[in-house]
C-alpha cells in the first residue's frame, strides 16, 4: 500500500511534464523583416513571439526560389526567438515557417544587395562612324555579391574627343541599365565609365571613325605625272580613313565615268586619267 502512495505522485509529475512539451504550446505570432539594402549578404529575420513559447521547440524556415528551395533549422528560445535566414535570389519569394506544430505561409519581397565592383560594361561597337544614324549603346547589368541585378541608378561619364563631357544618370529597368553614347562630330577616342552605389566599372572605349567620303578637291597634277585628288573629307569635315574604298565620279568627253581611289593621308592618287569638271566623291558600296 505504501508503494502505491509513492507511485501516484510520480505519475502526476510525468503527466505535468508531458502537458508542457513543445507540441502543446499556443500558436505564437510571427513577423518577417528583410535586411537593409546596404547589407552585403541579404537576410530575412523570422521572429516568433508567444507567452508560452517553450525553449527547444523545433523551428524550420523554407524559402522557395526559382533555383529551388533552401531550408534553415534551429531550436527556439523561450518567449521570443528570431531565426535569421540568408537568401541569394531577390524578388517575390514564398516561404514556409514552422515552429513545433504550427505552420506559417506567406510571400515576401526580397531586395538585392549593394552592387559590387567591377561593373562589366558592354559597348555596342568597338568602332563606329561619327555620322552613324544610331549611335553605339552602353548596356550594363549591375550585380550584387549574390548575382542579383541591383536597382540603384547608374551614373555614366561619357568623354568625347571634341572635349564635351556627358553625365547621364540611367535607371535600371527590366534588369538592365542602358543608354546611347552620342558620338558628336569629331573623330577620335570616346571613353565611357559607370558608377553605381560604391561599385565602379572599367573604362569602355569606342573609336569614332570618319563618315563616308563626301567632298574632294581636284583632280590636280602630282609628282610623277599621276593625277591626284586631295582634301578627302566626310560630311563633318573629318579627313577620311586611309584605305577607304571610294569612287570618284565625273565626266570625260561627255561620258560619265567612275574611277576607284584609295585615300592615303587625305589624298588619293589615280593610276589612270581622272575625270575633270564637277567632282563628286562617295563611298564605294558593294
């Protein structure tokens, strides 16, 4: 009989312990807080709060992204517990948070981190004529440390050979920042750089080449008896490129003739008689 009296209190203690097991606590509240945009490794903070939240309750948070799902686990602390979860893909992301028997589902917008150096500049063409109808374009995908395209505006510096400096500020739209590079009217080297946040890019360069041959002077005599045409220039007055394939058009004895020329240092020497009268020179087209 005495042994039975001792066994009864022991059973009450075990029952009380079972009633306070992690599976029996009330549903806590949950708040989800993204990190600031300046943080290099972006995170999400899942904070569970409850008056009877027990220590040791299992906590699991799963993020569902385009590359698959990532899961983070930890035991809770009593009363309030925050589980910090790193993420790698920005955008609208569904999540599943579980603590003991309780489940929380939702979606959260994840921000990209700060852009990192180097920024890779993509310039539309390495060389372009100054009179091209559409100028070359700069295309940029500023990335954070996780490979997400950041959304900070891009500050572009364009230095033209005519001494003009342009400083457009380009927004990131549809994961891309882009702008045209106005070449002006003078040949030479166009340089372009880009900065966004604390990240900078390498220097991009474009050779601005003369336009097609438009004006010429001559023909006039030359040493050795061969006729030559001088002052070969494009529509902006730039001297044409050496080796430019051109035609000189004119009349000889009432006949329209075309003579191929190859400019060197702004002049072209003919290997045959050149037409006189009104001279018109233009680019040779295939």
